[in-house]
């Protein structure tokens, strides 16, 4: 298992932020139409993370065709750190440029690290299938208490800006999707 705190933080933040999903603007559009979700199977973007004691940002590349299989690559430009996560069904692996061999990481370990949603569920959200435990609060905001903690997702279609807030832990991750 990779022991690097920086790698772990990148993985946690990515999964937290991606759990917030993404929506595509309505091309036929009216301002009164509810926001739709995805599908986003292949995109690049920028992830900005605000935690109680620090702030940082990474570039990311997300690729998945189904919720059961996918991968994501994070690049922290300031340190040249690259972290990759891939999954196939329940099998999840992680590696980085300091530890190039794929290492298995279990969902229990991800949960211990504070990851709100497993990558399979995040992929489902990004592919346009919002899990039933996320309840729509308005056209562009969803909330879930599945883990017992309040997780709020907010999408700003015009800016392609996706925010996820983990209220209990005081973390906010914002994803800017650039296709």
C-alpha cells in the first residue's frame, strides 16, 4: 500500500470531488429546466481543493465507459506528482510516479481515508445516473446522508463548475470540466 500522505490526500480529494457529479448544459435550453446529469465518460479538468488547513489544485483526466470500469489520473503541477486510480468492478488499484507498481486498495481502506463514495458510484454519477440516496434540493443541488454525514453537490452549468462539500470534515472540492 502506498504510504505517501500526499498521494492519499490526492486520491481522497479526487473521489470526494468527483462524487459531486457533473451536468451538461441543456442545448435546447430554457432557464427553468432542471439540471441534467452527464454523461461524462472522458474529460479533462481542474480540481481545486479547500480543506480546513490547506488549499491545493490538480489537473485531472477521467476515463470510463461504464460505472464498473474506469480510471482517473491526477497531476499536481507544483510537485510533478502524478497519481492514478483504476477500478474494475470491486477491484481498485492505485499508483503514483514514486510508486509505479499498481497497489490494490480496498473499499474499507478508502472509507477509512474518508472517501465518501466508491469510484464505481462516482462513475455512475458522471455517466448520468445519480444514486437514489442523493436527493435533489433544487435544479442544481443534491444532498446525501448515506454515510451519516451531509454531502452537498452543486453544479453551475454556465461555468462547467462542480462543487462538492463534505460539511462534517470542512472540505470543499471544485471541479472545472474542460472537454
